[in-house]
C-alpha cells in the first residue's frame, strides 16, 4: 500500500500518470472521509477513477458511479422477481 497523500491510499501496483492525477484531484474534495482508496485495478475513468472506493461525509457523488460502471454489460429481463421467481 502506498500513501499518495493524507486522503489517498493506493493498492494499484501499475498506474498511469493520468489515473494518478484524477485520483489526487478527487481526494482533495472536502467531503472525502476518511480517505479515497485505489484498488489494484484502478484506471482512468470519465467521472471518477475506475477501481476507486470513495467514502464521503454528508455528500453523494453521482459521477463516482454510473459513468463507467458496467463496461460491456447489458440489461436482460430474467425469470426472477423480488421474491426470486416469476409468477
């Protein structure tokens, strides 16, 4: 684990400069609490660094999820409902 700054911890062993810059910028937001953490798969994202864990205090960050999430995924209707099986 590498401590990049007081609010940014890194578990990624390989990370390009742009990814690092994006994570450093996100870690400076005043509502990050206690710190932002980069997982081993961290890479540059469109709203936030993909592979980051971003806990906040009294804030919601929509750009931290949803922009890049689900790469290659599709929505498919299944036979399941909230009880487990359609019917």
